[in-house]
C-alpha cells in the first residue's frame, strides 16, 4: 500500500473517530437525563445507565404537585417566547430591509455599531436594564422580558438577515415600483414570500433564546407564579430540602420537546437561512 493510501486511511479513520466521540459527548448527557426522568426514586445516580424499572410518576408529579407550578411556568415561558419572537423578528426584518435596500447617511456607521454591540455579552447591561425597568415599574412582569428580548434581537440578527435580503435581486423591486408598488407593498408582497429560510432561522433563534434563558428572567421575575420554567426548575433543586433530581429531569425532557420538534421539521429551512444570510456582508 502506498504512503498516499495510508495517509488517506489514517485521515478517514481519524475523522470517523472524532465524529463518534462528538456524537457520544452530545447524546450521552441527553440520554442520561431522559433515563433519569424514567428512573424511580429522587437521585439521578445509578449503578447502571438503563434503570431496571421505568416509571412516569415524575411527569405526573410535575402537573399535580402544589409546590411545583410547572404548568403555569411552562405557559409563562411559552407566552414570553412567542411574543418576543414575533416582535423581535419584526424589528429585525424591518431593520435589515432598510439597511439592504436604502442608502442613507450614516448607514455604514450604523452597521458597524450593530456589529460591535453584538459582540458584547448581554449580561453586561443587565444592571442598567434592571434600574430602567424599576423606574418604569415593570419589574416582575412578563412585559419587561418581552420588551428586552425583542429589542435585543436586531443587535445579533440584523446583519445576517441583511445578507439574505442582499441576495434577492433588486430588479424585482424595480419591476414592482413600475407597477406602482410602494416600499411597504414590496416588502410584504415580494421580499417576505421569498424569505422563508431566513424567517425560519430568525424565528427559531428568537424563540429558543427566551425559552432557555435563566439569568435575566431570574433577575426580573420575583413572584413564584410569574416565574418562567428555567427559574422554576432552578428553584426545584436550589436548596438541600428540595433535591428531587428525577422530577427536575422530567421537566428538562418536557422543555426540550418543543425545541426538538421545531428543529426536526425546520432543519432544511434553518440551514438555508443561515448559509444564505452569511453569503454577503
């Protein structure tokens, strides 16, 4: 066997070995949580990966316990995620469409500011946002979460959406203008129907962010009935008196269900939106 064939075999074997290791690293924790949710008792520790007996009591406890308001937390999170997704995607689309189709003074500077601000982690501004929401008397409200999540969406997503809009030929806009269409008509009748991939990408990102966020929700929400599911589940295992980790695992499984379903059915549009939006600056 020639040295070139040996190198190819080694390269191929190494690639498959790395892929197997990465797959195990990704699947094993999820499998452990799923089996922990079906394992009797309160501890996630077990001598074997697969439990000898399976139970659904932990899922039942999530919905029947008086101390755990899981259904209410779940609906709170769903409300915040959907509302912030709709508003955030709308703001991102309008901003990116203006940057893609219009030429105005300060446009390049505005895009540079968006790029720089998007590099900073969100928690750096949490204290300032907290004080602002306190003055507006919006603490412990879902409206505060929706406003902040939606307003922050254009910072990280505008340039990606703009890149996608840049791939749509301007000749379509010009043809519509000849027929008497205005900017709003062009946006709603031409741009949006052609933007399903980027809409899917933006919607998924803007939905999953509030769905799994803990830090900001914990800072803003104070009363137990207003908690999101992330804050509520953190409280479930926060102290020594409440260490029911199997119930926590059952809640984690239910949290992962909607995200998993969305990504499974929209995977193709998600990839198309990401790659198309990254093709131009």
